[in-house]
C-alpha cells in the first residue's frame, strides 16, 4: 500500500478485480522489485489454469502470494535445518569417538600408575590428579 503523510491507504477488501491478468501485469511492469514481478507473473499463470471460486480481489491475490511465500520459506528452513543437523550429527560422532579415545588413554595411564606404585585404582586416579568426574568415568574400567 502506498504511504502518504503518515497514513496508509487500505482499499476495501471486497472490491473485485475485473481484469485480474491485466492489473497484475501492469503492477509487475511498474514494479522495481524482481521478486514481486516473478510472483505476479506466476500468479497470472496459475490464474489461467485454475477456475476461481468467488470474486477475485487484490486482497485474495496478495493472500495467495503471501501463503505461497510462507510455504516456500518453510521448505527452505526445513532444508537448511536438515543440512545443519547432518553436520551436527557428524561432529557429534567425531566428538564421541574422540571422547572414547581420551577415556582409553586415561584408563591406560591409571593402570600403569597402579602397577608402578602398587596402589589401588582410586589412589592411582588421585596420584594422576584426575577430577572427581574423570575418576567416575575411569574407575569402572579399572575395577573389575
């Protein structure tokens, strides 16, 4: 809608369009917005193929174009989400593998310390300076 003096002009939604195709082609011709031109021409093509029910108004044309834009936006967002999820899943898999490798290394160090010092698993963890959370992960592999 055209803005003038801080007020917007909203035509009544019940006004019908007699020459839908010509009106939209005129809007597209004067528009500097490439996306709007594309949408208007696509609507014109659909308008030719689909039998319209009821009166066509500018409001119904805009509603149709906005709905199609929402659908396309949702599809694009879903594609982007799936692509990012795939990357995240691969990173998560790599982190899980790295975590397992680090845990194996900590267990081996604790086993060597137990053998060298002849101490218990908990003492070996303390000697190595493992935090309580690391000890909780390492001890099940040391005590069998």
